C-alpha cells in the first residue's frame, strides 16, 4: 500500500504499545517501497503541521485561500461538464438521420437511433426488426458479470461478422462491433469508424422500456419452439 495505508495499518493495533511489523523478502521491492512510504509519511506530517500553523496564525488568510481554491476547483468542474454536454449535443445533432451499412455488401443494417448503451461498453440494437437481417449461430453460453453471450451475429446477405448476441436482464440484444460497418449520413457521405469511443454520434443509455421491448412475447417463444 501507500503511506496512508501504512498509517492505517499501524492504527489498527488496539492494545497499548502495540507494534506493526512488515515481513518482506529480499526480492520484490517491498523493502524499498516501505522505506519510501516512511519518507512520504514524514513529509505528510510536516505538511499537516504547516497547514495547522497557517490555520492558527493566519486564520483569515487561510480561510480566504481555501475558499479561492474551492472556487477554482468548482469552475474547472463546471467547465469540464459544460464541454462534455456540448460534445454530447454536437454528436447527437451530427448523428441525426445517420444509418449503418454492412462493410462488405453495403446492405442496410439499422439507424443509429436504434442503438442503446449498456454500462457504457455494450452497444446494442433495440429494434426487433433487426433480426430479419441477421443470422445467429449458437455459441456456448459465456457469462460475464450480469450478462451472457450466447450467439454470434452475421449479415444474412453476405455472412459478414457483425458481433454477438447478449442476454441482459432476460432480454436478448444484438451487440455490434462498429468496425464491421459503414456509416452513411443523410447526404450520402460515407465514413468508417474503428472503435465505439470515436463514433461521431451519441448513443443513449438503455432504459427499462427498451429492455421490456426486447423481451420475447409468448407468441415469439412459441414460434421458436415450432422451428
């Protein structure tokens, strides 16, 4: 751990006069790390003492300085948030009317407005009509955290690999990898994107309504059994 962990470990000793002992081998760097933590702890104590002196000897000046630093920090946070909101709005405006085409055969895939994000990482399609454009091959169930991968997704027209099918909260979602597609703007201009984090459009977080809309109806489950 760091110097804070070192102080905390020592503070866990309840008995009077208790000691904290670190057992470390010659290799691994633990001895050097502990020496550095000791130096950092002394520097921390010195800094705390200086702050205490400032608070007591120059109380008004100390409060002014704290207030100034707080205001500067708030301004920085507000600016960062404003820039984030501006970027989000710009992406949302840019993505209006944009659609995805298959990288290989250029057939229509979906509109960017059909995408939702699950936990910031998984970009899923929430349009059931999408299943008419794909082939799903079974995959041994692979559970990761609270979602499960159970299939691979391919273009029905050319068999291009589009991504995977995941199950999240009992609903199935096509989960696409953006490098398998071409983005087409309303004016016909086309571009490609290698990673989702550099996608030029905004994707909303998934909602309970999105999840319920992708749950299979009794009729759909009956059709699967018949197939």
